[in-house]
């Protein structure tokens, strides 16, 4: 598989380092850049990679695969691979390599066992990097002014070639002797990806190339446990969204459940590792910290139920999941029902995950039917978990609460069978044409029959349905925007939730057709954060993990596909 580094990054599972291709901006020239996805970094870029001939930068081309990045110029090549999640190897043959446009503030020598190494300090990255020449030499150019150095460049050079390493130093460097076998490291990385790829869900013919790309996006977006990440984490992207949001992670956990159950469990539990005393989980996490200004919708029970269809939880995991989900559900019921009408509310569009949806045109808090539907499902799942654990009183409690919430949803969130958004308190209806109101189809046959009938009829009409799937704002709406985030583009999570609900209420042909359209779009446009609903063009971040995960889940279930456990 050849990687386009203008869309995806060259990285390794577990690593916070990545290489990307950037267009020219006022802050940098065009080219390949080494970057960090550490949450503490004020500037993600570390340096630009320049190939040298006779000490001067020359034009080059590149070819990237999961195991290796090769930079080729007229008189030679520079090869790049990962020796480990924190160490990059550079091997030059007939050419040199310069790290330029660096964020290094200075570099100094470190001596150990007769070897000279170079510690490069980057305050914008909030990190240090150790450079070592196993073969060849390292030359640093800097102008020290007593406090820092300007325009620091680092050259990896050698008359007979070079083999140099660059190591991320998180806290303190433990002195050691390096002895890298480049080919062995390259093969190890390639084999690690191949093993991950083969464990992904099988897909129907025509989607295999996209399956490989989706697997790479997910594999390369994983980072090792560090700081606030108490487990290995799959970031949303190593492009421009290098964090974990507390509903995105659910889709990634679902995609991992079949072939990587431990990774799936870790991915699901990450936000719950930071659950506070109130029961709330963070809105967003990086290795450096967490943010709880907003929240995300409670799809966690729905996601866990889907995971459990493909993986078995131990009694300890069942107990932990039940406790965490109980506290989260109670948080919604206690802290997000300001008018005490039994219907929970979003305090901002960001809380729903549909940040700028037209359902939030009125000043929040806003009550929407999707939130009630998610809570019904979560309570149903809690009743099941409690029953498995022999907690029958708790199971009965959650069953009653689910029935009460479902009744309130039908009474409060629909007018003449049509879903509505209301301002909390006064309860006036907010006019909008957002697909958000139709997400309760995720309830499947649990949804009242009359409401389900209208929902399916609307979804089958041309109100939202396009050649590529379901637009998040009706294309006929005056507020529709082709690149309007949640005001038009097609998104993976909305697609997955609706398809799952349709399939569970017997709409197999229709759910299959939406899935096929979505997967064909991903095959053509890649694993973008979202897509133009009318053209299918990929928008925003072009290597987004929940898109990759939803593709893998849907492409494995399209009629005629090869479903593999």
C-alpha cells in the first residue's frame, strides 16, 4: 500500500511522532515535516525534512508504505523507518538529510561510553530529541545567544552513507549504546501493521483497498499509554485532531472488538478512567490533560452492546462497565434536566456531538429526541448487565427507567408524529431541518410504531438522502452548507447509528443501500472527517479514525460481504 502523506501520516502504532506532507503556508514552506502529537505541544511541527547533495538541499520525491518512507533524489536515497514507538531511523545512501525549519531552541552534546550524541531542545514541542549517528556524522548549525539559538539545523551526513536516529525524550534520558539493524526495524513495523490489518473485519469485494487504508489509519493513529492516557489510545487523527473525544472512541472500540478485544476494551474504557465523582466523563482527552467544558452524547451503552456481540467480557469487566455506565447515566438524569420534566437536555451543540446543527439555533439548553433515545438504550443495556451480574433489583430499576424515558420521549419530542427540538423550560419548538432529529431510529423496534413509520418514510425520501448517503442538514434547507460541518456534510457516526437502527427493525435492503453508498464514497475519497453530501468529496481532516472504523463495520455487513469473526 502506498501512502499519500498529504492525507495520512507516516507513523507507527504507539508513537507520538509522525511525518506528514504540508502545502506552503506563511509559517512554513511546502514539504515533508516531522511532527509530534503530544497534547502539551504548543506547535506540533518539529522540523522539515530536506535531502542534501554536496551539502545543499535538492528536489526529491517520496514513496511511503506502512513500514518505510523513502526519499529519492538524483544521486541517492534517504530511508526512514521506526525503530520503536519513540525512535525514528534515517539511513542515507549517496545523500544527506537536513532537519530544517526546526522548532529546536538549541542543541548540546551528550557523551556516554565514548559516543557523542546530541540533545535537541524544543520548547514549542515541550520535548527534547536525542540525535545519534551509528554510522556517519551529525552536524548542527546554531547561533547561541546565551539563552537560546536561532535557526537551528541538523545534518545527517557521511561519505559512505549514514545511519542516524532521532529519539523522543519524554522526561530523562537513560544513557545507553545504540546498535540498530535498519532492515530488521523496517520489517518489524511492516509486519506489525500486516497483523493488525488481517485482524480487521473482512469486507465484500470492491472494498479491499479501502479496508487496507482504513486499517492503516486506525493502526497508525494509536499512541501508547502516557500521562492522562492510562491505556493505549486511538486518537481521532495524527493530522489535526490528535485527541480522543468521548463518543468518537466508541466507534473505534466497536471496530476493534472482533480482532483485537483487549484493544477494544481499552479504547472503550479510556474516558471512564477519568470519570469524576459526579459520574461525568471528560469531553476530550490527550496525554497531557482533559477538558470537560462540554460533554458528548451517551452512546456508550449502545456501543458496548454492539461490542459484546463480538467479544466476551469477563465478570470483572461486566462489573466495571455496569458501575461506570450507571454513574454516567445518573449524571445525565441529575445534572442535565434543568426544568425537571424528565427529558434531559444539551447545554450546547458540542454536547450532542453535532456542534453547529441547526437544532441549536435557539439559545440552549435544548431537548432533542436523540438524547432520550440514547438514554433508553443505555438503561436497557444496564438492565442486561445488572441481570448478568445477579443484581436483579438494579435490573428492574433500569427497565422501569427505560420505559419511563421512552414514554416521555414519545410524548415530549414529537408533534403529530414528527420529531422536534425544544428549548428547555418554555418548550417552544425550534424550527430546523437537521438529521439529528431522526437519530432515534437507532432504537429499532423499541421505537413506537407510528413514530418509527414516519421516521423511516422521511429517511427514504429525498429530504436527506443523496447519492452518497444521508446529509446532516436537508440539502433543500436554506441553512444547508456543502462544507458546513454538521449543516450538510455526511458523517460516519450519524450514518452508523441510523443504519444500525434500520437493520434492527427489518429495513435490511434500505440499510444495506445506505451502507453501500457510504462505503463507495470512502473508497473514492478516503477516510475523511466528513464528506460533501452532494459530491462525496472528503472534507476537513483526511485521516479520521471513526470514519475508518465505521467503514470497516459497514463494509463487513453489506449484503454479499464476507463477515469474519
